[in-house]
């Protein structure tokens, strides 16, 4: 990834002094589904050796496997709308990490899914939800990760999600699945500025948006400036967006739009706004994503609030968008989870 620092400005750096790197590599699952051969282990060792040499002895940070080439005629796009898809499901364990979508941690209910490259769609599916139906029933899962080796229609569920729809002894089962539009939200939008960010290099992770996102924009000099989504789910403005605080406008694939103010340059901290992507308690429904800007709702007013006192020890600091400085004891987590 090119960090894109402005000419004549200091390049952003992570805590180890390296430019920001991509985050959230999937962990290989336990069990008999994916065994590395001796040759595969040797190749992996060679790759790690080269990486260590390039980085001058530093441990590799969140290195990602090369993307799987899509079959001819297969386009990368997230599952959307009311279409019911058929496929198969396996399971794995992220060991609490947040996956390629760069979440700080796995969701508390541990119901998540990794999609193959065609449906992960370079991060476009991140934060969306699927209803997956198997032999024993249906489970709702958060799209959190990428499964590089999965072909279209292959869902790699968390072990907990798989157990809701099938006997884990089966290992692989046939499933059907569909996108969930407007699932109930866990709370207002959250914003996490990436480690290494500065006024000259801007990257933000959006959380608790319910549906996959279509765009993220930052207000700068009286106009909206679009950020580019990276395949690890951060939204990037390589030349920066100034020192902040920031006004950020978020639009999802179904046309919902929300605007939050007071987002500050606090790399590694989760800042919670009081702006929801859509109404509280909205029931899940199926819908077609909007494709015309004219169908988007009017921007919602931004809201500010005081510092949250609900941050628990050992968890990522969660700040309200316009609050004061974070607690000095709050841990700073990397985008690798």
C-alpha cells in the first residue's frame, strides 16, 4: 500500500517506525479442512524470510495472502438486495481478531463470516450482514473477513455460527444465504483513525453502520472530499484532510446517509458519535440498493456528546466524537486487531 504522504511532509509511520500497512489477515482455521503440505510450509517459510529481510529484521505486520484470481466472467460484488444465493459453508476461528475488515476485535456474539474474493469485493462487503440457512436453521452473521481460497458461494463461518445451522462434525454443508438490509444497529456510528495518520495522511475506519457502505466523505475547505476504500476497509485520503476535527459524511448502499462532526485526530482510538446510520430499532428487510444519488435521503444533523464513561478495562477506548482527551490508561490497539 502506498502511504501517499504529501511532498515535503513527513511520511506517516506506525509505532514500529514503518509506513502504515494493510491489516486484518485471516487466521488459518483449526481442523482437517486446510492442511499445509510440507512444500507449502517451505514456501511459507521462504516468504516470511524474504519479508523479514526486507523489513530489516522487524516482524511482518499483518501481511496478507495474494488475492485469488476470479474466474472469467465473475465480477467482484457484495451480496445485496433480496437475491437468495446457494452454496456451501465451512467454519474457522479468528481467535478474537477482527479479520480483513480491520475491526479491533471479533463481534461479542462471535457470529461472523469470511467471504471469498468475489463477494468480499475488496472490502465492499465489510460491515454488512447475511442470513445463512443450513440443515438446522438460520443464523445472522456479520461480514468481517476474507477467505482468499473460497470460490463464489463458499461461506467460511465462525465455529459458533456454523453450530447454529449444522452439526460441526459435518465440516461442510450446503447452505442458502441472502443479504440483510437495515439490520438493527448496535448503536451510533463509530470512527477509528488509523495508526500513523496525521494531517497529511488520513485513514478512517467506520463502524456500526449496518449495511455495506458506498462512500465516505470528509468536509474540507467548504466542500466534500471523497475518501477511497482500501481492501482492508479503511477509507483513505493519501494527501490528508488537515488537522481536524473532522466532519464526515457516510452513505450506505441503500441510500442511507449520516453526517458526524467533531471526529478528532486520535489514531488508534474508537470515537463514538451520536449519529445513527438509520432509525433506532428498524426491522430487518430485503431491498435493492439505490444506484442514483437522487434517491439518497437528506443529510442528518450531527450531534455532539460528552466523554463516555462506559469504557471497560482492557477494551479499546471509546470516545464520543466531541469529547475531551482520552483516558491516559486507555489501550491503543493496532488495526491488526
